[in-house]
């Protein structure tokens, strides 16, 4: 019986009640509760992965831009592929894949 009486005495203590109330309030009812923090952490991880993707894309595009600035052959190839440019004595045939037409 002494175990139960010590627990009830502990729960009757106003400081313990205040501490438990504070912990419950912070964990579940506050603006920055545990669930909100968990969701924010997940969103932060998602944003960091998308940041890595875009940083890699920027580096790739910078490399392509420097190649276009420094090499006339690559510039000509880019103009022919993207803008379908041609020389005066050439004909351009555009062949599309059936898979690209479905998308």
C-alpha cells in the first residue's frame, strides 16, 4: 500500500501537476507542438532534396552555356536540334517517336 500512497502523494503535489500540465501543453496544444515539428522536418527534407536537384541542374546548364560560348560546332548542333535551323541547301526532316507523341 505504501507504493500507491507515494504515487498519489506525488500526483497531489502542485509542482508535479504544474510540470505535467506544462509538458502536455507544450507537446500537444502549443503552436509548435510535436506533430507540427515533425511535419516541418519532413517538408525541410523534401525542400533540401529539391534544392540539390536544382543546384545540379544549374551546374549542368552552366557547363552547357560555357560549351555554347566556346565551341562553334556545339553552337551549330544546338541550333539545329532545338530550333530546327538549316543551311540554305539542306532539307530538314523531323522524325518523332510514337512514345513521345503519346506523352
